[in-house]
């Protein structure tokens, strides 16, 4: 074959290789662009969800999600605590003391918090966890405010637990007259 015949074939092969290389680079860039767009979309969705979560947290800082219109009588609080203990298989004699605290106003609002301080003695950790779950699951207005554990044996603990519930009380200190400045 002559060199004049080989030159067009060689140029065609070089052009084809260059075209394939350019096509491959374009394909890789397109794929990277698609992945980048998906990542940006995922990030935008995560940012939107984060903004929603922050708003919900801000609302909860102002007022807990569950607050009743009245203070719960002590007998009702204790009945609910006893029911949760029974469901968690904690014997009633494990509750060494139960002391209601005075209502505490939250941030100069009409919202008050009442905490019941419970002291348990020699209770299995699994039972305590079941109790904590049960007392809040069965009573949406209850919130675990404090927990202090002291081991007595390898599997048993003494525990001091604070259970709070919230209620709204409008009074002269929280009500504002229509023309008053905040």
C-alpha cells in the first residue's frame, strides 16, 4: 500500500478516536452533572426538613406540645404512675417516695409545670426503662424531666425520677390589657 492511501485511513482513525474520546468525556461530564444535581436536590430537601425541625423546636420551647387546661389532681397523677409501674412489672413497694413539687411558671407565661419526684429502690434497669416508656406513652402530657441512677448490685438500681406535666393558668400576671405594650 502506498503512503498516500494510508494517510486518509490514519486521519480517519485519529478523528474517530478523538470523537470517541470527546463523547466519553461528555458522557462522564453529563453523568457527573446528574449526580451533582441529585446531591443538590437531596441537600435542599435536607435543609428544608432542618428548617421545619428548627421551627418545631422553637415552638416547643415556648409551649410543650401537650398542656392541659387544668392542674391534674395528685390522686390522678399517682394513679397514672401506679398503672405504669404495674405495666412495667415494678412492685409497688419499690417506690420509696413520691413528692409533688409546687407548680413552677415557665418564662412568665400562663404555662405552669408540676413535677412529681419519685424515688425507686432496688429496681432492675429494664423495669425502669419500661416504666419510663409506659408512663409517657400512656400519658402524653407527662414528660421525664430528670433521671438519676445509682447501682445497688450489678443488675439493680436506686433511681430518682422527675415526671412533669404542664397546664395553662391565666391570671392577672400573665393577662395583658388590649392597649398594653409588650
